[in-house]
C-alpha cells in the first residue's frame, strides 16, 4: 500500500527525542519505507502525536454563520488536532441524543478529525434539571464529556447528582471554576489593573 | 428469637428458617374453610400506623385476627398523635392498655427502635422511614422458596431506588443470612454512600445482570425523585433501569419477577412483565399474611411444634 499519504520524514524530532527518519504508510507510522512514499525534509521540525482539543465551539447546529463542523474541524486538522470536543451551546442545545448524534455524524461526514460532542449537563444549559445523560452516552456519539460550559452548574446538589449519575458509564464533567453569584458582570481579573481601569473584577 | 422484630438483622439463620417454616404450616390454613386458630386468644396486638398503608395494616390485621388476637388499629390520623403527643406518650398509653405486641409503621427511621425501649410487649417494625421493613423481606424469601424451592444459592437482583428503600435494606440482610447472592442495580445517585460495605454486589448495568438472575426484584421509584435530581426523566429511568419484555426475555427459564408494590406500571416495570407468569406480585400479597402470622405467633411465645400441631 502506498499513496498520497505515504511519507519519508527526514530529520524530524519526535517530541523530546533526537532527529530521526519516520516512515508513514497511508497515514500510519511504520518501521520500513513504504513503496512510492514521498520524501520530506523535516529538519528542524518536531513530530507530535495527534492533539486533542477539549474545548471547541463548532456552532453547528444553529450558528452556521459563525462556524460549521466542516470549517472547524478542517482548521483543527491543519493545526495538528485529530480530535475535538464540541461544546453543547448550540441551537438547539446538545442536551438530547438526537443533537449529539447529529454533530457526531457531521464530523464523520467531514472526515477531517474525530468530533466528540460534549453533552449538556442540564436541560437547555439552564442548571435546573439533569439532561438525559445516559441517552447521550448510549447514542452513536458515545458522549463521555459533559459540560454546561460558560453557564456552569452552580447548584451544588445538582452537581453532586450529576457527578454520581455519570459513574454508571464513566463520564466526566468539565466545569468552569466560577460561581455566577461571584462573577456577575465580571470583566477581568480583580486586582491593581481592574482598580485602575474601573472594570468589574 | 428476639422479643422484637426491628431489623432483618435480628434474625439469625435458624430464626429466619423457623419463621418461614412456621409460615408454611400456617399457609395451609388459608385453604381451609375456617381460617382461624385459637392460638393468640386473649392477646392484644396494636397496629400503630403513623403513615398510611392500608395494604400492610390490613395484612397485619388479618394475620392477628386469624390467630384470634384482639386487634386495635391505632392510626395517627385523628388521634392524639396528630395533636402533638410524642411517640413516648403514645407508647405509655399502649403500655397501659396492655398491648402484647405493637406493629409500628413510621416515617422516621429508628422509630420502632425507640418504641421498643418504652414498652414491655413485642415491637414489630412494619416499615420505618428509609430504614427497614423486615416482614416484607420475610414474605419475599417465603415467595422465593415457594416458587424456586430454596433461597440459598439463588442469585437475587434488586433494582431501583435502593437509597430510599426499606425493602431493599431488609432484603439484603435477610437474603445474605439465608445464603442468597444479592446484586443491587441502580443509578449511582440512588445508592447510599457506604453501600460498598453491605453484603452484596453492586452494578449499574441491568442488561449484564438480568441473564444471571434467578430473581429480579423491582423497587418502586417515585416520580418525585426526578425533581430531586436523582435521574433526568422517567423515560431515561425506564430505559436504563426498568424491566420490560425485552429484558425479561433474557432471564433464565425459571426466573421470577417480584415487586413489593404498589407498582408504577410503565416506569420500573412494564405492564406485560407485571402480568406475566414470572410475576409473583399477587402471591407476595397472600404470603404476607402467612409470614406475619408466623412472626406474631413466634414473638408472642408460641413454639414451633405447637404451631404445627394447631395448624394440622
Ligand atoms: Zn466555551
């Protein structure tokens, strides 16, 4: 097997290692030079594993004017990312199996990198009632990361329930380390600069 | 046997088997035209119910009456209890009435235990808060033995709101005593912290456990729990933790399905499962009377031989 995606990378340094030659056969690292591989002088360049972005906004569905799964994942792939997590604040919110499956399928169809939809923790990101976390976990999207992102889950009891509930399928919650009562109208870190600029800390 | 039945843990293996054997003898009575025994004539049994439960109260009442005991139903509603009389005052009143046994249902965990310190008669816990309901566990074990011939070695799966369930707590204790292997299945939110120390296994995956179960016991899940954030929706609860026909089809051939009632059809149990031949729900009600007769009989001083003789 050889093709457009078969390479001999000369002089490349795997992160933290010495310069070496790497062989890529149709996108996969191999031990020996594949036939028909193109040669690339990678002197001074660093080889990294595929990067994973845990926090992206692909905006689809609902805000395709700002970004789509296609454009977002293309940018990600060009930047070395092989997987991105897409936050749930779409329109409609990714709080049911149908929406996360849609986003996941769009990622598959685009084909640039893996798209892992992040499920909302609460219905509509409103922080009042748990979303169907189990249904999202069992959907084709196999959601394991849940977050209300900028909205934050600020009810401590609801957060406790959510964290416990996720144990059934090894899910995790990503949470901004902030409390909405303490960040009401906040614009910047509170300190000497916020005092000087007259901005709310 | 101890003087009281407050917890399923009060029964050692011999005690539990004695109750089940006695209940079996007494159950034969139900097939006779005259169902009454003179055994507890002149003894007074008080049903002290601070929580409404017509089913359980009626079951105890029928059990006591079949043994010819005098039965007083002391319901909290309309009594001095609702006018602020304390549990202790109530206990002293019952003591003065000469109650030989007090069957108590209370919304507070531990109430029967308190009561037992204040009266000379026997106290039977008929369900206290989210603590225990030992006679339910006994009638469940009785039903398993009736259907499957044994309790020892059975794989019993208890599914649902374990956190708030007195039925689950009593069943875990009693079934362990009787040598069954219990697995609890629930969303992690509906399992108590500390469940790891109980003599049972825990799983979150009902589909994995059902095919290995001889008995599946479905617990009632209250819709209010959804508003407490314990699970997202009743739809998701049913899908993940409910027993429907598809899951029931994966049970071994002889396996049975139990429910302490009252059921939420379509939530924890599908109607076609509740009404299937595997379901023991109606038998459980009938067996409740026999088991409660046995408990009252044994607590109030009857010996096994005498019980068998009078039932013969
Ligand atoms: Zn964000």
